[in-house]
C-alpha cells in the first residue's frame, strides 16, 4: 500500500499523524487505534496467523521502514 493510502487510512481512523513518521510506525499507530496488535514488521511476521490482514502483503515484503 502506498504511503498516501496509509495516510488516508490513518485519517479515516482518526489517528493524529506526526509530521515525520515512517510507514511502518504509522501502520502500527493505525493498528493500535483500531484495537489490533501493533505487529506490522514484527520479527515473527513470516509465521503470522492473520491471513486476512490488510497490511499482510506490505508486512511480508519488508515494506515496514
């Protein structure tokens, strides 16, 4: 997912977006706001059981910087 789309999702979730934030940190902020585990980019991501997660492709492909 492109950063612009992540920023829009953050706005939709009413996340206050800092001026300088990495894509991974912004996704983790969204995950927390939505009541989910903030696991994006976790070391165990390749064994992640949440196959329906909307962040899964980016997470597994290493787009978490």
